[in-house]
């Protein structure tokens, strides 16, 4: 059985790329958002037209009803029995409205089929109203779709399909029509909301702000730092936020090992540690061989005919594995060396990591995707 190359080299490269020896200071703008300024989700229902016979059929009632309603709004009187689809598809349109978006700001939208359309390739989204959670209209969307897949068919019936053809995007396909008020100053103070909450980072952010503006910052919890507006900035919240964003804070990365079982990818980062442990990992291999053999009649010149039979040879192999002692590894580089010494494939190493975490030997959060 062919082995996947050892993950020692992979983990060593990840150590060099992802985990520098010293903690790195980051700008405050990369760690926090201003409270009161946030994105808002928008959603709408619309129609995509111009499809080449790949849209919804007559078994999707809401598509035909939507087409009929749209035509009547445009002044076209059509009998519902005359509507034939296949070039039209009903879709859901979503968008993220950024903070401080003004009227006329353009945002990207995502379009997805909700009927039985086979493909939205070549389609055009008809003007669609996008609403927020309060059912108010905030943007209007329209434009030509760009899909992330292909669908090719030959005259002989052969075909090639790759990616998703029933969902796509329109870059800057929506125009903001209603603004959302954002007030970052409340009660004479700013709220700095951490993107990744943590008590240590919140405390360090408050310390960095106090060095710039003494006595103005305090950490309310692991996710929010409150900053009182200093003297001279009462009417200048934008200038205050710009000054805060330039501050540098030394962050702490959480010890985490991410495993993607589908691709066999393992990424480790942060302060990952390994306690002493004894590991034995055995592989059970089952080999099935099929061979064709000829069966001849027993008596020469007798009745019967030669037949071809299948003979199966099944073997079970369970190689003997030695117990590997893994010493305590205080750094990620030591962890990579210890795990690489096992000589396991990424898929086998996934099971070992899960067992080490269950035994409370691996001091890191384990995330399996």
C-alpha cells in the first residue's frame, strides 16, 4: 500500500509561515469595530430572464405568477394560460449593506435559484427590491449574472458540468436607496467591539488607548472596550477613531489545530503544546484480489464445455506497530517534530490528534471541518 508522504515537512513549513517566534503587534483597526457601525443583511425576491431553456418550468407556480404580475405592472395584459416559462427563473437575492453606506453606494449581490431551474447561465436579473429585517426597502438590484461553473454538452450526448450553475453574483449589482444612521458616540463614549473576543486582548487594547489618552479606556468584558471621548474630540468622532486605529496592540493567538478530513489538510497555529504521551497506531488492511480461471470438463471428449470462473483471494493484514513515546513539546516546532516522527499519513494523523485531544495531551482547540 502506497503511503502519503510524511507530514513532518508540511507541519515544519506551517510553523515557519504561520507562527513567528515572537508575538506580533497589530493595528487596532484590524482588531476592533466601532460600536453602532455594522453591516446589515438585505434580501429580496426577483426574476432572472434571458435563459436558454434552462429556467423554471410550469410546475413552479410562483414563477408564472411573478411573471404575470411583472408584466401587468409594466402595462402588458397577458392571459395566465398563455405564459410559457423555461427562459425565466425565480431567485432569492441577498446583499450585505456596509456601515456608513450612502444613497448611490453600490454593493455586490448574490443570486440563487429557488425553483427547478437547471442553470442561470446567461441570465439577467430584473429590477429587484432588497429589504432589511424591518421590511423597509434599502436597495434596488439589477444586472447580468456571473456564475462560478460551466456546463458543456456535445451532440453525441456527452456532457461536462463543473461548479454551481444555479447561483451567481453581480458585482456592484445593487444601489443603496435608503441610508442607515450610524452613531459611533453614545453618552460621550466610544465602544470598541473586538472581532475575536478575549480578555487578554481587551485588556491590552485598553492599556494601549490609555497610553495615548490617559484614563479614557476601560475593558467592560472580553468583547468590548469603552473609550471616553477625550478633551478636544467632542465634535470630532471621526478624527478620534482614526487616531485610535493607528495604535498597535500585541495580540495572543489561540492554540488551534484545524483538520480538513476531505482534503487531508492539517494546519496548526498559536501556542500549541503537547504533554508526554505514548502512542500506538495500527492499520488494518484488507486486500481482495480477483483472478479469472478456466474450468475444463472432467472427462476428455465428454459432455460439457469450458467455462471461465472468478476466484477471489482475500487477505487481512494487520502489521505490528511499536509504541512510540512522545516527549513533552513546549513549542509548535517541537510538536511538528514529534508528530512527524510517527510517520503517519494526514488521514491517520487526524485520528491520532483527536485521540490526543481526548486524552488531554494536546493543549489546543481541535477543529474538524
